[in-house]
């Protein structure tokens, strides 16, 4: 009850803009100031600084401030011009013509030119080891041509109703020999220093194309994997911004920090390897779904703030989320036992549940899940795994039985759901459904928004019924900030936008 009572006193701050505001800790007017330095706590290291190779959501969360594409996402989930000033789509939906923003510069001071666009979009072709957004764009590009000094035309091989979101792919300078060592983009902050396992430092780009942005001079993303150490650093004032704070810590830190609670585009799942026995049996997966009690997990670990989900999409995606999926499997111990008996596991079974060490939330969820499964005779042997090993063996190698993780959402709904396509490289749950693949293929063939919405809802229901993973919750987004930090802006994707932040005094 203490946690829940503490939440009643949480000050919900989602502040933006400038001018004077009242501080949450003092009854005095404070004024926006220019400059200052900020330390942001993150829990995982970068995988690649090359934006075309980066796979980890945590890397994109940070480098969102350094790199921009022809288009970029807003906090409202829309796509708007960035490196491009405008764009046009041909009547046959096969040619996208982008006009570059006048005067936009790279962090090395050079103007962005049409040749840089061509370089960035052709660099990723062939067998380039890029992330899913990059690869999906690259495989459909037929040609990239310079129309004039400020205009580039991208011709596609085939119509793709999801292609616009792929033009968020970073634009990088053609004359930088190693972008991994020298990350140069057009974003509001420029890269300064990276110490693996310790920190990444960036500073304000004074020639950024939006006037008056950003405000804060210098930002350090401190890589602190241990949660307790992070909380102590926050209380000592060594950290000014702490994204994804565990709800159990609110009563401890709300005395000295501002607390912001938001929805986030994140789905926590119990992933089951569908090609490993007994999880290749639908009845076993259904039994696990019935045995688990998501609301108990939400109440215990997320102070009741998270939202139960029945599919691989967060309710924050209001235009696309299929709320009818939520009731597909409700907590029912007897039903779970019946299904296990039917599948030949009346006496239950054992399996290894691998938990990433750098995410305490998922590890703690694993403890509750193991207790819930015991009630139907299933023994989950908990094994904690280092993040690098998790990425290599589980995410890439698919060498596991079960794991608990959160999947980050995207601006484009297709990019949230495509990991369940049987041939997709991110399908680490090894799900295989011809019906699902067919629906997802239809989505790429239409540009009609209403038709796509219905197809997305159908795809979500297939996942809900087939239960390739057990969908646990969309965790609440809880952020702790310095009392003099303002302007935090939540996004429906996994980013920390430093450009909106500023200090007051």
C-alpha cells in the first residue's frame, strides 16, 4: 500500500515550451535558463555507433539526438521532414522525391548535399549488416538519383505502404571514412566521446537547423547497469534524468526528485522458443498463458500502473491497437491444467527461463512467473544472463527455451508486428504461421490507411490466439528528473529527446 499511496502524491509533469513555471518542490516562480550540463542514466551499453548497423533499442534511444533521416518522428507519433524540407510521392507510389532543407549542416560544419543522401541510401544495399529499418528500406530501393543540387528522387522496386517510416534512416556524410569511430549527423547534439561500458558524451550543436534548439550545453549518458547504484547516484544529485525508473523506487526518490508518469510504446513478454519442445505445442503455450496472472505482476512490480495486453502492441498506439485481444486468455488454473493434460504433460515439466541481468524489472518478473507456473506443475529454472550473451545467444542465436524481455515499439505499426513473420531475422521466438505471414504481406501492398488499420487488427488477433509468446504488459513509463529540469517530452518510441529539455532557476 505504501507504493500505491506514494503514487497518489506523484506530481505528473509533462512540461514543454519555455517561459516561467512553478517548480514541483518550491512554491516560487522559476525562469528558463540557457546552458547547463546534464547526466542521463542508461542501463545498457551501445552496440554500434554506426546508425545503420545499430540493433539495440537502447542505442537508438541515445543516438536519436545525433542522427536524423530525411524524415523524423515527433512526440505525437507523426513523421515530419528533417534533413528533407518537403517530399512528394508519385501517382504510382513508386517514386519519392525529397527536397533538402536549405542550409542544413553536418556536425563537422559541412552543408548536407544531394550526394550525401545518395551515399547514405546506397551504402546500405547488398549484404550490408544493417538493422531492420535499414534493411527493409534497402531491399526496396531501385535507384537514388540527383535531380538538382537540392533534390533527390528515390525509386522503389515495388509499392510499399510502410516505406515512409523507413526514411528515418540516418543521413551521414559521404566523406567520413569510419562513422563508427566518428559519429557525425545533423541532430541537435554532436558526439564528443564514448567510453565503452562507462559513458557517451555529446554537446550542443550550435548550427542546428531549428533556431533556439537545443538549450542544454552538454549531456553525458552514464551507463550504470546496477539499479541500486543508479538510485544512489540520483539521490546524490549525480544524475539529472533517470528514464524507466522502477515504480517501487518512487516513494524513495519523489522526496528529492520530480516524477513523471507516462504511457510508453513497450511490450513486456515471456518469449517461448516455438521450435523447442514442449513450446512447439499450441496447447502448452495456451496453458502457460492461462496459468499466468498479468495483473498480479503489474500490481507487484509496476504499482498497478502498467496495462495488460493480449498482443504485441501497446495501447498507446490508439489508432491500431486491437483491445479485443486483451480477453483472449484470462487467469484460469483449471483450464491450464486441462490443456497440459491434453498435451501429455499432466505432471508438468521443467524449462530454463533466461533473464537479462541489466534489466532488474524483467528478472523480478521472472521470479513471479516461476511462482505462478508452479501452481500448474511447471518448474521454471531461473538463469540470469549478461546482456551481451543475451543478444548473441538468445536474440541472434535463438538458443534458449524461455526468456522475459520488453520489445520496443516503433512509429510504424508494421515494424512492431513484423518480427513475427516466419522469415524475419528478429523472429527469435521462431513463430511460423502462413496465415499471419499472408496478412502482413497484404499490409505492405496497400497505401489505404483504413484498410491497413483493419489488417493490423487482424494480425494482432492471430498473435493473441496463437500465443507464440505470453504478452504480459505495457509497462508504465516512469521518469525521475532533477527538480530544476523542465521540458521532458515522452515519445511513443524508445528515445530520450534532450533537445526539449532545459533548466530553470
